[in-house]
């Protein structure tokens, strides 16, 4: 389906059999991966690859930009297809810990060319590596910061893919996360209870009070109020927060938390 949203063209792929279900896009209501995740995201990747080569609704993209393992097969599919015309592709890695590794027995069902099941292709310790497929197929690779780009070439951070990434170092770029100051500007942000700036930080106290009221907190004005928006996983240090939280609360601090993640960590709050 083609449409416009805030001046941007949108192409929406509708596949209820794979995506119209409870839970989140990756996990079921029980917090576990959907068993058919390899097929769900292979389908998304194949659709993206087809649009990349053939276009849709009279429109053709100039670049195929995919993110993480869920769409990392798209550059591989685009390479192995003979239809249309291939376009350049870019793979962005947000978190190397999630790689999409599945049994080699699925190669045929996923529509992958078996000739690519090699150490230089999508083979990953005897299994199919979705993220590795993207790393070996995309023309360019980006990450969320220059530091993370350097870290991914080292064994401590590369999670078994450091050699593959190091071999693509010339095609690797770290793009630092940032904010659009025209949108996220406390001097005129419509979502804030009070506007403030570096020159006039005083009104921040009203925002603090509004946040406490929104979350039903009764923190005193001189006690710390912590705000956190995060995935609730050990990788983010949430287990360390839980360990420290009783002492913080005992000293009068409050915590406003928004996030989902591991079921045991969610329940702990």
C-alpha cells in the first residue's frame, strides 16, 4: 500500500498471517521469540529486495537501507535475484548481540541459494546467520557511533562477527546518534509543562513536578527523581538498577520508568 505521511511516501507491506498477532513485533506475549521468526523476517527481507530491484507502484528506490538481522537478508536476496536491476544497499547494526541465527536445514525454505552457505557468505558456525548475510552482501555497513564501529572489529564486542566486520573495515562507518533540535528543543517543546534553556534553566522544576504527578510519585522537591526509557534487559544494566534501587528509594529518590523486555525483569518492578 502506498501513501503519504507528513510529506513522506510510505510503502506498507500487509501480511496478516505473519504479523497480525498479539505481543510485539519480535516476541510473543510470553516474552519468547515467535517460532516462525526466520520465515517472518525472511518474507519482509524478500519483499524489500524485490522492491529494491523492481520497484513498486511506479516508484523505485535509489538505495536499500536495512537494519539489524530482521532485514539483513534483503541485500543477499537482491544479489541472488536476476529480476530488475540491483541497487546499492546499506546495513545498519544497532546491536550486534542480536544476529538471527537459525538451523541450516531452513536454507531451502528461506529461498536462499545454497552456494552462499560458506564462511564468506551466510554460514555461521554451521547455521544460517541472517546478520552475517547482510554483512557479507551489503555495499556499506554503518553503526550507531564511531566508537561502536571500532569496537565491533574486536573479539570483546564483535560477538563472533568481529573478523567479518574487520574485513569490511573500508566499508564501515560509525554515524553518531543525534537529535533534531527543531523538534527536541526545550525552549519551545509543546510537550513540556514549562519551557527552559541553558540561559534560563529555572522552569525545569515545573517539568519535574509534572513528571512526578504523571507517574503518581510524591518525591520532595529536593530529592532525586530518576527517569529511564529502556529495554529491560541485563545488557542495559537493568539488573544492576534493581540491585541498587532499594537503597535509592530509602534515601528519598523516585524512579519513573518506561520500557519492556525480559519477563523476569519486568516482574521485578
